[in-house]
C-alpha cells in the first residue's frame, strides 16, 4: 500500500501488544492499557498511528486498541 506505514510483522506473544479488534467492534467498554496509546511487539504508538502486520493495516484507536482498517 504505502511505504510510510511501519511494517511490524506478526504479533510476538512474549512482547506487549494491544488488543486487535474488527473496526465495527470498537465500543466504550473496549479499552486498552491507556486511552490513546497502543502497543505492538513492545513498541508504543500514539492514537491515529498505522502499522502493517501480516498484510493487515492496523490503526491505533482512541481507546488503546488496534482496529483492522484495511489491507496493506
């Protein structure tokens, strides 16, 4: 898709990674560790950040979870 999206690879279970949810599953009750902050394999990302993992473009949501945004 775009070269400016960070390629993060697959989730490594031993490293901190925020929950990944389907875009339609975002709700007030689904909060990550801290609102506006997402983690992927031990790296911190701010709300609105995009990463590419295993062909999926993920976006850090306001509630600290990753949303499956599209393909990359």
